[in-house]
């Protein structure tokens, strides 16, 4: 549900009606300026309601404990299970990293394995998460994360958030 089905043209037609600036390309509000406001609005909607740009993917893990969301990732929403949607495996659980640090201070040095048991999201950097046990570099987990919105720069572009969030834009 990362993008809507409406084009920027659909949205700006309504916006221009409200602004009283109905000339093509605008007189008071140029298209480029309205694109910038739509981009800022989409980002704010996602900041307040991360599910507006939710994406579920199978994340290939690197060796070790520290992992990163895909490059377009803003924040982790859920961790589902080891494997992919087509070949699901054991469920992973989100836990607070402080719990693991307090009970197993050496958890980063434990034996690397393919299957993940626990996932911890960074409080300081939402694009980073850790897995336990440390991954051997062959694991995959299915996650749902919030994506940064695609930049709007043309009338034919789709709005970068779900249609249900059209009103705030």
C-alpha cells in the first residue's frame, strides 16, 4: 500500500479549486511549488501515521547482529517471521534491546545462525535493528516497514501514500 491510485493531477485539480488558482500551471501557485507542498505533506502524514506507506518485504540479512532497513525505509512497523511470504518459517518476536543487554551482555558474540528468534529496533536510529542470535548472513525475515514517500515532480505521478490519506494532502 505504498502508493495511492490517484495522480498528482487529480489532487491538484481539487487544490487549485480551493485556492481559486484554476489556470493551468497556476498564476499564484506554480506547479513546482505545489509539488513541494505535496512532498512535504506526504512526509508529514507518514511521520504521524507510518502505516500510510507500509511495505512488506523479505529482508535478506547480513552476517552479525546489526541490520538495516531497506534504503527507502523510515521505520520498522512489524517483524513477521523467518523466511518469505511464499516460504514462511518460525515467528520472530520484537523485544526491547535493554532486556537482552541486561540478561545476556555478551549476546553479540554468540554463535551465528540462519534463523532469527528476536528482533530489536533501535530507539536512536529507526533505520537500524538488531537480530538474535547473530545471523550467519544466510537468513531472511519478513518485515513490514514504513517507506519514505517517492518524490512528486510531475502531474502524472501517483500520490506517494494510500488514497485514504488524501484529505491531509
